[in-house]
C-alpha cells in the first residue's frame, strides 16, 4: 500500500511540474512581441530514484532560465549605435545642403552672376548712370546673399546645439530608468523576465544616442560605460553627463571671437568630447564642431564662406580704389564698394554690406595705367566671372567654382551618409535576426512544447486516475477482510 501511495504522489507531483511548465509557455507566447523580451525555459530535474533506499524518483521543476545571449545583445547595440550616427548625419546634412543651392537662379550663385553681368554692362558704358546703379544693385544682392547664407548656417548651428543638449538630456533620462531598474533587481527582481525585458529595451534605446558598453554584475545589475571608459551607471549610482560651449585655449585661438565648440563633460567635469564619436550624439558633435566650422569658422579657422566673402570684397575694393572716377586734373580716386567687420574674420559673411557712403558717381571705371584705359577697372571686374589671373581667383578657382566646391562637399558627405545609413540598417536587421534566433520567442517552438507537455500531463493524469482506482480497490479489500 505504501508503494502505491508513493507512486500516486510521484504522478500527482508531475502534474504540478507540468502545470508550471504550461505557465512558462503561456508567458512566452503572451510576450512574443514585447520589446526586449527573451524566451524563458523551465528546466526539468529528475528526482533521485532508488526503490531499495525508498527514493521513489519523479520529476521536479528546475529553475526558469532566460535564453538571452549577451554577445547577440551587444552586437545589436553596436550596430544600432552606428545606425544612430548615420541617421543623424543624413538629417543634419540634408538641412545643411538646403543652405547651398547649386543653381544659378538662387542664393550666392545668382547674386554673383547678376553682379558680373552688371560689371560687364558698365564696362561697355563706363559713364552710363544706369549701368553704375546696376552695379550697386548687384553688389547689394551679393551682400544680402552672403548674409542670408551665413544666417541660415547659424540657424543650423543653433538647431544642432539644441539637439546636442536634448540628446544629452535623453541619455541621462534613459540611464535614470536603468538606475531604477537596478534598484528593483537588487530588491529581488533578478529573475523577473518582464524587468529584464524593460532593461534590454532601454539599453537598445540608449545605444541609438551613444556608444555604450554593458557589463552584467553578479547581483544581476548592469554597469553601463560611455565609450567603454566613462561610467554612466554603476549599481544604484548614476553619473550624469553634461554639455557646454567652450572656446579652446590650446592651441591659442586665431579667431578669439569665432563660434565656440561644443563639449561633453563627464559627471566630474572631465572633457570627454574627443571620445564621444558614436551614435546620434557623436554625429551631432561632428556637425557642430567640424562640418559647420569649415563654413562658418571657429577659433582656429575662418571658414570658407567668410574666406570667400572677404577675398571677393577685398578684390573688388582693391580694384575700385586703384582706379579713378575722373582723370582730373586732379584725378579723383574711386571708393570701396563693400564693407565688413574687419575685427572678426568669422563674421565677414554675416556683416558684408555695400558701402553706405558710396554713390553711383563714385564708382571708378578708369585704370590710370600706364597706359590709361577709360573702362579698364570695369573690364577687370567683369573678367572675375571667368578670371584670367590669380589676382581674380580664390584658391586658384573662380568664385563660382569655389562656391560650387563648398556645395559639392556637403553633397558628397550627404551621399556617403545615406550609403552608410542603408548599410547600417541592413546590419541592424541582421543583428536583430540573430538575436531573435538565439533568444526570441518562437511561436512554433512554443506550440511544440505545449503539445509535448500536454501529452505528458495527460499521461500522468491517467496514471493518477488508475492509481486512485487501485487505491480505492485496495482499501475496499482491506475493509472487507
């Protein structure tokens, strides 16, 4: 009778084990689309079986284990960081490209073409008041075009600065969520599959913004490092990063009044900008600290737009002031056509304007020579459209070609960013597929396990029924005896 009861206990215990297994499968199916969720598997442990020693065997419920693969997770985060950088570059460079129209109908190219045509008409009729006024009108259009372009670039810079600040805030907020999750884990949530999914999903979001390294700890918490070096989260302690605008002192600034550079600061104030190259934040820093200064300038460079504006204005002014309005006697020298902020080389394009004191009659068309040429200065100005010598060029290029190179550089960078974006999107998809195969919920597999457990449950239930009937028969026999 004792053996019969023991066997009944083993069978009924198996029913409880399979009931737990059903719960695990049900939870997996319910969370098959939950971001960050990893398939859970319950282990089955065989109890000791030795009838002579009174060990009746049976099955016991083992630990429920996560199938999460640390290396697959890190691969997804690494590729997501690269994709975040590519996405941000495409967005930022698309905005920047709109500042540089390449057609001759808008912006600086249109204004230059208008002024060169005015110079050409003036050279044909150097004493014509209408032609002279056209030169002033064309010069005003050029100055306005440079000002507008500089303002648009400044607007892009301001937007980028705000995005840097917002991204830093987003990083700190996500790390704060991870900090709260670490506390929950320490308070008994180590085996909480839902909490584990939440942590993984948050880490995936964080990796879009910055390059992170995640180190699992023995207590189940996650240590998160920025750029593999700077601590963002250790246990229950968060270390926030910050941002600042700074004028570097080394090397000594060439343009002290130039735009500042953006800095990323660790919680202790250490400058970690140079190490912050990945994700959206790294891309934004590259745009703000490298791409935009190549046009607008900073403490170490004037910027190509300012360089172009200053050299163009100086070339036109030098030609006009070297000529005469009349040959006298006495000869009346010409006046400068353009003015700009000469105290700040990075503000030339923004401040470029037509000399407010000049009148059409003060435009000097006469080249005093020798030999004197009545329209010599006007001719040289007209030739700037297709320069004949280095004095009329900028970096051995015409001004139109120099501008075209600026626009082409933006276009080239945008093209490269779009290519990288496509490649990285495929890489992220591939990494996610590998992760899904390693630790994702497979509904087919869950269905197979459900059928397997159901059959085992039914078999044990049948055994319980049979053993119960046997027990009742034995009890009846004993009572009758």
